[in-house]
């Protein structure tokens, strides 16, 4: 383990409909591999091609990170053992992991039942422990194990839920968290905060209701904003 090259865990954002969820789980990197080719205009008015690679692809090309799929599935202990036999075991600590939390919601890969953010946060905790146990050989390695969390949109709320509800006597194994486009203080539609519709919340938009956010983030300070780290 050679900081700053800790394993990176990507946590994607919100998918509202079942078709969006199925499209999400159909992508090996849950959408983080999407890049784009855009046409830009040069100073003389001529169109020029501008290719933007996804941050995940650039981590692989520019910083030597490895992805963590093998033979059509996630890497397992057998793969790790083969890498160590080949002298490449330490390379696995410079790796990219995609937290495929929507698989259990998928009708194809899971139950088809919607899941709330606290359940996703518990799954994230289990996933971090799974990666630690897969890569670390000694008690010392497990104690010093760290990951980076990189989260888009609602994924940032899942990371916060994990970290803000973790008991004080338990290590998080998280070195740094980076979120982008995350609605840390909820979402307003037409100037009104997304409502909590209870049993009728088919798309789970209450994830972005500030009162509900304070509840699942377990913010104890009375009157604190939903973006409080408590």
C-alpha cells in the first residue's frame, strides 16, 4: 500500500425509473465510463473535434489504476492469488471499484424492490470491508487499509449516510471523499423542497427532502441544515 494510491470506490447517482436502473446495471462502470466527443469552434470559425475521456478512463491511462473485473464478474480471491503469484499483488491497491448498489433493485439482477439510502449505506460499509479482506493479508494491512470515495449526485448522500451514522468506535477505512453534483442540502422543484410522499413515493424522490435527509443522516443538532456534518 503506497499512498496516495489507495483503492478508489465510485458511487453513482440517482436513477428514478426501473428502465434507468436497468440501463445503469447494464454498464460495467455504472455510467462512469461515459465520455464524449464534442464539436468546438476554432477562432477561424472552423469546427474542431474535442474528445473528453471519463475520469475513470483517465485514471487507468494516466495513473496506472486497474479495473476490478475478471472473466465476466468481479475479481475474487482466486484472481488476487494469481496476481500475487505473478508478483503483481501490490498493484491491486491502485485499483478502481464500482459500487454496484442498484443491482439489488434491478428486476434482472436483483429483486426489483426499491431500497432506501440507509440500506445502500450499509451495503457500502460491507463493500469496503469486502475489498479490505480481499486485498489485505495481515492484521497490520487491514488496520492501515484506506479507500477514496468518489461519488456523483445521490451517491454523495449514500457516502455521507455511511460516514455520519458510523459508530464512533468503528473505523470507516475512508481516507478522503470527493462528491460532485451532490444535492447536499436537498432539491427544490419550483422553489419547493421535494416532498416526502411516504408510501406513494414510488421513485424515492424523498431522498432529497431536507427533513428526510436529516433523519437518515442522523443529524442530532436541532434545526441544523441537511448539509450539516453534525
